[in-house]
């Protein structure tokens, strides 16, 4: 059975491919199935956007589809950038520009008050509109500079509380043990195995 991992973000795709390598699904990407059009992320929350993407791409592809919407919540900014994590520094910015923008915003916030978390909501949908949802968080702090070259997005400025290093200093395998996405994916794995089982029963 094929599972569409519906993301344009290469960093996310690499993480899912590693986490789901042992699942009895053939993982395919939006490129593999020739989908070029974006599902607009018009939701007010991560969960709404994850649902929009999973349902939209499942309908467009005719495949069981997994999508996630994720973001960074900074306590000193009242939970921003949150659902606006991608566009926070403006349209079409690089990861380095987004990180520099956030560090500048937090210039006067002292150590100890820079707590933050990554949050990920995963939605899984079928082409006929069945929907499942899981989520995960990873707690940490925003550092004062960027460090590390692994991962993507805000990883170089995010100090992972339980590891004592930046997210971008962890290998993909290590990130996949502690990240928001890994925690949501662990529950998603159970959903996916349940779907496989029910398909087996029905055929
Ligand atoms: P898709 O919608 O195509 O999946 P995206 O990059 O638009 O990809 P999101 O809207 O879910 O993904 O994510 C918003 C931003 O949050 C993303 O561009 C990153 O800057 C940041 N982000 C999400 N997950 C992250 C992670 O694991 N590490 C670092 N930054 C992350």
C-alpha cells in the first residue's frame, strides 16, 4: 500500500523516510505523484492546516496521505511565531534569515526567559475523507546564536532541553528520538498500522 508524505519541505521528508522505513508502506512524495499545486495553508491553527493539507493532497492523489504542520512557540513572544513560523520574517526568506530575525527580536530577553517549544500536528487522511490526528512537542530554549548544520528551519537556534545541545547538532537519528515530529510520528505509526490491519480484514 502506498503512503503519500505530503510535504514540500525536504528536511521533513528525510525525517519521515528514516522514521517510517520499517513500515509496510511504500512511501511516495508529492514529486513522485506529480502534484505541483500547493494546498493553501489558510487555517488559524497547526491542526487546521495539517487537516487541510492531508485532506487536500489525499483527494488530489487518490492515496492515503500524511501531512504535518509544525512550528516554534516562544514564550517571551506570547507563543509566536507558532502557526506563522514559515512566514514570520516575511515571504520567501531563507532559514538563516528567519533565524537572524528571531534572534534580533529576542536580543533583550535574558537567559532563563527564552523558553520555547517545537510543536507538530500530523494529520492522516484517505481520499474519501477519513481523518486521524496526532501531535507532539519538544521543549527547549532559544539560544543567542546559531550553531550546527543538521536538520532545517529553526534547528540551529533551538537548544533542546533534554539533550543540552542545539537541535541542529543532532543527527537525523538522534533528532528522531526527541523531536516534536518524532513524538507525533510515534502515535501516527500506530494509526497507520491500524489502517493496514483493517484493510487486511476487509479484503
Ligand atoms: P510543508 O507545509 O510543505 O510540509 P513547510 O516548511 O511549509 O512545509 P510548516 O508550515 O509545517 O512546513 O512549517 C513551518 C516552519 O516551521 C518551517 O518552514 C520551519 O521553519 C519551522 N519548522 C517546522 N518543523 C521544524 C523542525 O523540525 N525544525 C526546525 N524548524 C522547523
